[in-house]
C-alpha cells in the first residue's frame, strides 16, 4: 500500500473520481481528445493512468470532433451507459452546443421519460493564465439557462472529487467546470468513496452581517476577503454553491434571511450572469427585510484580454469584493 | 462492393421477404395518406412532413434489422418509425399530443422515441442524429450486445459538419452503424445538385475509408440487398456502411407547402417510378395472389382507423407533466 497522501491536487481529485467511478461501474467510460495515456492522459493530465488501468477502449482518445464526441456520449448515455466526455476548453462547447442543448438536455423530457442522458461533460477554463479570448470564458450561465442541464463547479480538490463522482452517478446531463488556474492547487485528500451531493450549496464560513454567494475559484478570494474584514469587525458568511443549476435557493435564502445583506461573486462577466439570477431570487423572496440591495461582482464586460496587466484588470478583484460587501453595510 | 454487388444480390430476395417489405410499405403509405387527409379536412393541426415516395426505402431497410436493433431518424421519420415497428396507436397519439402517446405527448411529431422497438431518437435538427447513432453503436461495441444502429437522414444533411465528424469517427472506431441517406433530391426547396458539391453522396465515403453503396431505394430487392449487406457487415464487426438510397420526395417539404420549384419532367418521372405500385406489381408478377395483397391493405386500414380513433379520443396530458421529466427529480411546483 502507498502511504496516505498529505494533500492532493485538483487534477488528482478529478482522476480519483474517474478511477472510482470506472472501478465501480462498467458502464462508465471516458472519451475526449488525447485522454488515453498514449496521448498523454489529457492536456491537463486529469485522465493520466486510467487507460493503463481500464484499457484504451474505455478511456478513449477521440478525433478533434466535439460534435461527434458529445453526440457519441449522448447516444451511449441513452442506452444506460455513463460517459464522461472531456471537452478540453469550455469555449469549445460552442461547437457542440446543438448536442448539449437540443439533445442531451431535452431527450428525457421529449421522450416523456423513456430515455435519460446520464452524461458528464468536463471542461477546463478560466482567466489569469494567459490563454486569451478563446480559451478562458466562464459560460456557466448559458447552460444553467437550459432546462434539463445541471451545472457544477468545485472550489477545492476534495470537492472536485466528490462532486465529479456524484455527477457521474447522477441520471441527468451535468456540465462539470474546472478552473485551469486551479489544476495544481493542493488540498486535503478525500476519503475513498467521498461524494458531495449535487444541488446542495455549502456554507464554508459562518457569519452574521452579510452573505456572499460564490462558486469555483472566487470562493478562495472571497474567503480571504472575509478573513480581512473579520479583522475590521465585519462578520461575513460565505456560501459555495457547488452546484450552480439546479440552484440551492434554500441554503441561500436561509442565510440571507439571517444576515439581511448579500453579495454575489463570480468570475464570469457580470452582465447577464448567474449573479443576476441569484440576486433576483433574493430580492423576490426577501425584499422587505433586505437592508441593502444585493451586490454583484463579476469580471469586466470585454473578451478576456491577453496582455497580463489587462487580464488581471479584467478579472474580479479582492478590492471589488470588499467594496461590494462594504457597500451593503452602508 | 458498390452498385454491382447490390444488384447481383437483389435477385436473391425471396418472396416472403418482399411480402414483409410490402406489409411495411403499405402501412407507411396508408398512414401518410391518412395524416394528409385529416390535415386537409381540418381534423388535425400539426406540422407534418410527408413521406410519400420514400416508403420502400424504410420498409426494406428495417426488414433487414432485428427488432432490438436501434434506429435514429429525423422529423421526416414516420416511415422509419413505422417500419421499425412502433405501434401505430401510440405513434398517432404522440403526433396529436395526447397523454397516451409514445412520449406522453411531450415530444410530438418531430421527437418520437420508443425504445421498446428500438426507436431511440428522432431529431428535428438536420444532421444531429449521426453523432448520436455513433454513441448507440459505441454502446453496442463496449457491451458486446450485437445490436446494429441505423441512422436515417436526407441528402441535405450531408452538407452539415455533424455528418462529416460522425462519418470519420464511425469509420476509425469501426462502429456497427448503417448510415442511410435517403436522397429524395431536395432539401426544403433546394435541389440536391444546387447544394451539394459531390455529384453522388457515396463519393464522399472513400474520404472516410467507409464502405458505401448507391442503390435505387425505390426498388425493394435492391434496397433490401444493400441493407442486408450493410447490417450483416456491421453485426460481424466489419464497421459502418453508407447507403445512398435514391428516392424521391413526391410532395412538398411539409404538408401544405407548394412544390412548384420541382421541374415537371422530374415529377412525371417520379410518378412513373412510384415505388409502391412498383412493389405491388412485382409481387403479383411473383404469383402472389391479388387477394393476399388486398387482405394486407384492408387489415392495415383497420389498424390505422383504430389508431386514429384511439388518438382522437385520448386525453391531453396533465399540466403537471411540465414539471416531470425535465430532470430525474420532479421540479417543485
Ligand atoms: C441545423 C438545421 N438547419 C436547418 C433546418 C431547417 N430544415 C428542416 S428540414 C431541412 C431540409 C433538410 O433536407 P434533407 O436533409 O435532404 O432532408 P429531407 O427533408 O429531404 O428529408 C431544413 C433546411 C433544421 N431543421 N436544422
Ligand atoms: Mg432531401
């Protein structure tokens, strides 16, 4: 036996989930560009070692054909298989939107429940690492807007493992978003079998003055800001949505009912983002008890720029998060 | 491979098989006619894509399949679904949006699913069925269940990217899939030659290293021989085949649309080559008694009448269905 790991990376968390899922269920298989070991185990190495263990038939490197990848995954899924399709970068989902939106998301409903699509799509993305305009977008709102889709993202390696395992075992099509700036991030290793339920947000820090709702990489930034503000006597409650769609309104509303103030933070461009939906839900349910309008922090309204100072300026910042929180305190 | 082989096999198709093809042909033909009659009279209101002229292609193709083989088809798919064996009652009920329909009325004419008879996906998006068919084939390959998948699509669908991605993937993975292109000479109002750089769709197959054959899809024997060869190859692990079945869309793109853009000579030729009387005559020539054929037709008319009655008298789905089948778990009210 190997010595227990002290920490694991985000990529290792993903690899562990895939490994456990494949070991447990012969219907689980992986497909995507370069995913087999012979092709390097995926450009982010998340699938490294799996084809050695499960064979290149179940860990299947594909042609560069995103429509064909997702189409094949949809077809296999409606026969009861549980494909995990890797789409290297989130922006490449734009060339297979038809398969996701018109087919994966809708076949259960349009068939009156006769077929379901237990498909997981993994994709990497995120700004701050210099990929520029076509490899960095956070498009989660697009998919959250499609009835029938689940959208999930993790803020640490253990969650990545636990959420991905749940996504694979879930009977609905799930988009699993990985932040490329976090693949090497280390975190506490989860136990074997560790799972995080879909559809449930987590209060990652308790507080009483204001609730910050966020997900993915910004959870770390918000936690840091919360720590700083605690030194100023401001008590911030932080919620990691974990599952963006379906939205865990209960956890969010319970928290805001307590704090009466809220800010939503995400990496996606602020305009028309998930923050607008979350903010709107809070206003609809808790308007009379809010002490301030719900604040929103997102990235700037432009394609993701390449030049490093521009890229950093484009991203949401700790200062903006802190300012938005302070604004709700009046 | 190619035309010559299909033609030589054609002679071998026995009378019982042809009769089975005719049974399915007549069911399609009479169902299509009934839909149009009920639309014309105003009894039905739905978007209907006629299949008049393409009956034999489907009937012969599906006769070459096992009941548990998979089918993926399109909005113009009633011929494929019926030939594959979907019960007419639940097909009619689905077309009319009733709770008793194949999909509880939630899919409608463009989205028929009936896994029990292998009707796995019907898509309204041109070309999108091909990548999905690969997935069905991949599932069969990984599970070793010996099933074959047939995916039907039109000539116009061979100009969309999904066609090319799917052909390449099916070929490199040797998937048990039969790509059945029903070349009915038109995509909506655009003639095949005006939209397609390849003179023949089969000529695209070598670019994907795929076996391919172009046949007269309106000739039951030739169509069946090509279908059988492709299905046998797929089942034996020999990989996919592209069949270009030459046929003809005898009516407009959709019920009620005009087809004045079709040259008169082509229309006249199509009527002369009408596959349904052609197959009927062939059976008579093979000494099948007229009474046998008339008996088949009469029985089918009874089945259709019963199906129409069932659909029209069935209730609409409960409004609560909107919250069901969106996700595995029902959406809260
Ligand atoms: C992606 C997409 N583009 C356009 C349409 C509109 N459309 C519906 S049917 C059709 C023609 C398709 O022609 P063909 O593939 O030859 O099939 P046929 O209708 O002749 O059976 C078009 C353009 C569509 N449904 N999907
Ligand atoms: Mg056509």
